[in-house]
């Protein structure tokens, strides 16, 4: 009991006069009122309202179990050295917080295995047992894992020649084939297993200086189950001596699809490095935050400035200097872990109606916060202390005579009489019923009327903002448990308040942005973006997932299903050489490129490509006919009599190529090639020979005893043979004897 003495039973006590039907009604009558819960307290014929009486009177009646807020608060208040406060009075008490010691830690060591890190690998091979020994001073529950990365396995990041794919290193070094990311060892508490597996690793190599570490970080973050992350402190140590590729760099290798932020580990290898671009920094920040992973960048001195800038963009990260051979890696990890900061957020469970709580926090370096800002302290390291003080709060139904004389005006209840208001009360704090003569002369008109929002007055036995909850329910079950998703610890996913076992989601400054879902686990503003637009501007964000319009797909609705952009001039999709993905052609044959796979820099050209088939189909002998039909049956061939009968480009609605090729007998043949209705076709002139077209040169013959021109050479149109047919055995004359024009 709080009180050594007791109040004498008074006839007509206000506690009895209240005729309270429940404990809740009783203790709200006055601070001296209590409710007796003894089963045998009532005599025959007595109403249960007799259970509500002065605390002293109930004690005099031999009631042992008395319900009263002061009875419950006293042990807590006394332990905190609080003065006694009756119900309705504000309470102020201090809370102190430090980061928990001996908290479980999962540490995943992600190492660059490009050739320049060969010395570092030797020092990492014994890291497991040494680091386990050091971390035992910090925590008794420590697990370690290992992964490695090199680069995307396409040009120009690596050499794709067979010899270099087998051994990308030069000289006498025996290196392993390049790879993007490999999960060597999932998280384990066996340091010896770490050492054994790491000792089996080999250095690899690549061509350019920046590495593909961002691909690896993304997979480590999103593949929770395969890495083995627990719901404890998660540390990712990223060790390298080089820079990094990020979103957009994939275009160098013809990779344009944005990183999808999903797990693609098969047999512990990242399988989609050739398909998806590197992730952006913002994308990594999101995934590391979503999975609560703190990153330690262990990099050489040369790249310290780069990774310090990266640290500023990634919350809860640290940068340490790696020695040239990683000999200081253990000290670096310990120091970096101690420098990592945490964020402390004060939360309280649902409080009874009419009670409010607010906080004033004193964070690191004396930084203070009030209101909603008083709930949070950031950059809290090990050993730092956080203090929080809930400032005075007044119940709105507190009688005016209970107010402290120094109570700030903005803490006065809404029904405080005007004569109780301080003379300096700001106009916007005046009650709407304040007489005009009490208003400050300079009060703006828009401040003269303040109407409080309507509130429900609940019937007996009902509570809640909308009287939706029964008091009996509160006694039978822990309603907060109904607001926790998957038996977790977060109430309403930290996005709402649990009211009578139901989540009421927070509102945001932007009314178009809402939280929803049974546990407030969904929202309509945290979906993937493309082009700085939510869901690429082609879908709706529902429960953090994009629901795309009919003609779009992808995590950010940035993949168009429209194939018109892949349509080539010949009417074919990607010229028949690829597939249309997200509105862009993916050429199936790597030698073709261009927006519709129309360019082939290494191809000999359309004419030489089809020369042999045209020649064997049009001019081949009977012996070659069967083989020709088998290998060149794809080609539809049409013979014409003259060159003028060949199709002309102006008459065609599809690309047409005119070709002139020479056979083994130095005879020219002419044909056209085109693809019409998905069928290759060739029109060929059926006679070999020469047709005059353009004069490209003249041969001059001088006088002599035996000068002649070989007629056969002229007929065949072979310039070299023609010039050799001209024979001059005499001295030259100053004037030509014969002039012959050569046509091509």
C-alpha cells in the first residue's frame, strides 16, 4: 500500500456517489478511489458499486486486493526516485540506453580475387580462426562466411579467347577461370572450415581496373537464405584494391537490362552477370538497408577517397585502410566494427485513452530532439549513452484546480476557463470559447476560432477511438500480439499503432502516399523506379510491388511488350536475327548488332555471303546439283535474261542488294539479294559476261611490225588479259595507232 494511514470512511464519499460499475470508472473518479477485486468482498444483496470506495475505507473493510494506479506505480516510482504523483498529473522520468554487449554477430568476408590481390589471399587463408579468437572478446556468438568476386564474364571486362578463359593470368601464374561472384562458404561458427575452404581458393584475372564488386554485394544482400543471415548484427567486409563498376557500365559489354535486385545463385555461383547490368549505388543502399546489413570497406590507401565518398552515401558503413598484403585485416575489422553506428528509436506500446507520451532525447554530443524527433538518436556507437526524458503531459480531463501554477499555457486542457489562461498565452492556444475581451488585440482572424476535432464518448464497457473495443477483451488476451506480423517484434510493422488488436496505419505529409495492409506492411510509394518515376510511370505501386499496365512488365514496369520498335525495314522482327525484349532487339548471333540486328562489322557482306549458293544454283553442273540443293535450299532463285531485268530498289518495299561476283574462270555474274516475307530470294542474270557500263580507262597502241588486240580478251571483258594481248615489237611513235576503251 502507498499510504501508511487511511482515509476515514465518510458518508456520501464521492467514490461511492459515483456508482462506478467497473474498476476503470472507479479510479477515474478521484485519486483516492480504489476498486476492491477480492472475490468474497461483497455481502449478499450488495451492489458491485460498493467495490468502489476510498482506499482507506476499503482497507478498513479488510479488502486485500485493491486496484489503484498509485498502488501500481509506487514500486516503479520509488525505484526511480520519483516524487508521488496522483492520477492526471504529469510524470517525468529519465531513460538511459547503451548498445547491447555480447550481441550475436554474423560476418561475411567478400574478397576481390583479381590478380592484384594474390598477396592478400595468402593472409586471408588463416583469417577464420584468428578472427574468431578476437571476436570472442566482443561476443560469444559469432559466425563467419566467405565469398569472392572478379568481374562480368564478357568482353571487354575479361578476355574471351579460349586460352585466356582457361588461365587469365600471364607468365607462369596458374590462375582460375574468371567469374562474377561465388559464395564459397555460408555463415558458420567453424573457423577451421573457413580456413580450409579459403586455402583452396585461387586468384583469377580480368582486363580493366574497376571490378564487379557491386554485383557481388547485391547477391550477398538479397540471398539471405543461401548466405545464412540470422536476425542479428550483420556485417559485410568488402575487401579490394580497386574501384568499382556501377549502373550504366554494363553497356560496354552490351548489357542494358537494369539489375533486378533478386537472388540468382545457382550452385553458389551468380549466373546472371552477363544478363543484368551492375546495380546503382541507390539500389545497393536500398537493399543493404532492407536487409539490415552494415558494410565495412577494407580498401588500400590508393582508393580511400573513393570509398569514403561511397561511405557517405551508404548508411551504417565504415572505411578502413587495408595494408598492401592484408596483414592488418583483423585489426581493421575490429576497429571498424567499433566505429559502426546504430540508430536508437524509442517506441511505446498502446497507452490507455486520455494518456499521451512525448519524448525529449539527449543524443550523442549533446544533440537534443523533441516531439517526433525526440524518439530517435542516430550515430550511436558502442559505449555511447542515450538519455530520453518524456516531458510533462497533462490529461485533457484534468480538473483546472489540479494544474500546477507554472504549467505552460500550451499544456492547459481544452476546457480550462479563460481566467486560468496565462496573460502571455499565444493566440493560437486560446480555446474557441474564449471571450473576445480576453483575446490579444493582434490576434490574426484565422486564429480566433479553434474547433477541436470531435471525439467519441464511449458507453460503459467500450473503449477505443471509435468505441470499437470491449474492456472484457482487454482482460482476456494480449491484443498487441494481433498487431505483430509473423510473430515478429514490430507492432504494425513500425508504420502504425495497435488499437484494440487492430493496426491503424500512420498518415504521411503527402496525402497520396499511404500505408495499408493488416499489419501496415504495405505502402504505395516504396516500389522500384525507372527514369525517376514510380513504376516507370507505367503502373501502380501496390504493397511495394509494381502492378504494370497491360503493355509493360518488369519490377519497375520499364519493360515494354511493344515489338514495333524491333521491326526492321524488311518487316521482320530484329531482321530475323534476334528476339525483341523490352522493346529492344537481343541478337541471337553475337556477330550482329544494331537496333534491329542489321549491322555485322565482321561479316563479309551480303553479296559474298550468298555468292556460292547463287553460283551453284544458277551455273553449277549436274554433279554439284544434289549437294547444292541440300546446302542452299533456303534460297529462292529466279533467272532473268538481261541485267536490265533485275529488280530495282525503287520498285521494292524491302531492302534490296545488287551484287557482282567473279567465278573461278574470272567471269562476272550479276544478281540481286533480298528477304521478302521471311524468304531469302535471288534474281540472277543467266549469262556470264560483260555489259558496257562505265569507261574506266583506255589502252594506247603504238606503231610496230606486229601490234594486235586479242578479240577474245575483249569479249570476256578481262582487263588484265586484254592489256597483255597488246604486243608492240617496234619503237614507240609519238602518236597512237589504236585506242581501245575498257568498260567495267
